[in-house]
C-alpha cells in the first residue's frame, strides 16, 4: 500500500508550480548569417524575406558591390553585396548563398549573404554593447554583439548600411 | 465637364522604341523618336547634328562586337533647333510595353548608377519565355551632355 494519496501528489504538484516565477524576458528575433567565416545578424523586423535562390539580372554602370536586380513576385529589388562596406574579402557565391530582403532608411534592397545560419529569438539582454576594440569602419554599423553557438555575432544597423551605401560608401 | 480619366495601369501600355546599344537591349519612349533611317544614308533634316553612337552617349561599355547593320534614330528636337541623331544596332522595334513590366530604379541602384540617362528597367519575356532586362533611358536627361561623334 502506498504511503501517500493521490490528493497529496496533486497538492504537491500544485504547490511546486506556484514556486515557479514567470518572468517575461524581452526577446528579439535575429536573422544570423555568415559573410566568409564571420557571423553577423540583422534584427528580424528589418528582414521581410529570405530568398534561397534568385535569378540576378546584372545592370551595367553600377559598382561591383551592386550585384544587380531580382524579380520578386513582379517587383524589382536591387541586390547589394555588403562585403566591401564591411571590408571583408569578397567570396565566390557558393551554393548556400542567399539573399535577405531588407528594409532600412526608407529603402528596401536584397543583401547577398554567404550562408544563413539561423533565425532565432534571443533575450535582449544577451546582446551586449559594441566593444571599444571594434575596428573603426564597423563602429557606426554595429548595434551590438552576442555569442551564438559559441561564435561571436555582430548585430548590424541596416538603416545605417543602406544610408551609407546610397551615399556612395561600399 | 468631363474629368480626365485615370489610366488603368494594370492594362496600360507605353509605346517604346527598342534597339541594341553596347550589347544591351535599350528602350526610348516612342514620343521622343521622330525618325529612323539606315546608318549609311544621309539625314533628311538640315538641322541635324553629327550622329553619335548611342552606347557611348548612354555610357554603356560595349559588350561585344557591333553587328554590321546599324540604324540612325532621330530624336525629337528639344529645343526646336536641337536635332540629335544616335546610331544604334538593329533590330529596332516599335513595341507597346505593358506598364506592369516597367519598374522604377530601386533606390540603391538609382543612387549608385553612373548612367545618367537610365530612368527605369523593364523585364519582358523573350520569344522563348525567358525574362530579359531592358534598360529604359530618358534622353532629356542626357541633353546636357552633348554626344560626341
């Protein structure tokens, strides 16, 4: 014969659940991607779509960092490569390459990335301010840094990137 | 009093003169083109200036060898005594492009292009059904840049 009753078990469970303090931790969605062997992220609210494959039409008279345009369900979007702006070596477009459709500074454009790592919700508190050791050319582009899968990730400011690009940087 | 009806852009078309320049398929609004003649014949308009190569004027780097057959397009005078002719590669076609295939330059492209006269892009299917890019130029933007022969 058991030493306890069903009532006791259920009471114990109810009491135990009362001890769990439900704290809503503010979370943000991040789209984490790789450019070469470095990881970056945009806030999810800035990225409206991720395209795995797209036929890019080259347009003459543009800098090399502007890959061309794509047709997204009848709308034309540009595709820019952020490698120059971030001073990264421009890698060959691999089979895992993708295009993030982003919106910033009142403009929209595709952004070529070498690989999409993940789309995740992370606690806002996990994103730390940019370190003082950040290279000069990144300081005004990086909103914060975090670690994901043991890798450092720099959260980029898409508003600033697009505004800078339109002004002729990168 | 009848109000001017707003065009239905879903079905509207725009008359364009399409030709090849620097290996690219290029279009001009047909209302800006007032004549066409084979490149080897003389212009009938005594006001016409020297004919310029369209690819050079538009800033297009030639992609491949120019085909043998070329046409001269006479641009509508603007101002009245400023008659310009540009030399283009055949085929030269007068087409009605659906408005829905004509797109403004995306903002980042508009900000960074060095082609001063590039105004819009069109994606139109070729006879095989494959989308092809057409560069739509506005020659009024280039008028300040005299074409060199």
